[in-house]
C-alpha cells in the first residue's frame, strides 16, 4: 500500500524507467510543473462535464442551475481523475507533446490594430 506522495513518485519513476522500448512515454517526467509548457491534453472522446441525467453526453455549464454539483458530474467515467488517490492523476495519460512550444514564432512589427502573437 502506498502511504506517501514520495512513495507514489518512486513507483512511477521505476515503472517509467523499466518501460519496454515499444511503449509511448515522454522523455521527461510528466508530473513536473514545467511539463505544461510543452504539452497539451488530447481528450477527444472523454466526457469532462455531463448532466446527472445523461452522464455519457458532454454538456455545457448552465450557471443558473444551483448548486452546480446537484446537476452536473465532473469526469463521469473517471478517466481523468479516478476514484482513488492512486488514480488522481490519470489525466497525464492524455498528455501529448505540443510541437508549437518548440517553434520559433516571432511577432510582426507593431501595427495600429490588435494582433495576437503566440507565446
């Protein structure tokens, strides 16, 4: 039984290092905070928010319904966070490398109109 966050990190480190050559893992630790700078979540078929009556259909939040937890369920299939402390970070399984983070994109010269420049 895992008692601490450190023990969980050790188990993940061992499983990551002992992975066979045909598995799909990042060459860096997904649990580090800075990993969010070079990754994005790919969750095309995952229901993140659903109404309680239709848990398998994605829903938009209606703020007029109150309290929100009485009408909606977050991650109804437990694919992102899970039910147990060990499954709390399941979302890292859906992280993919964001190649845009490595592209050198420069902003154009300033103009009179507003222009969004990617970071």
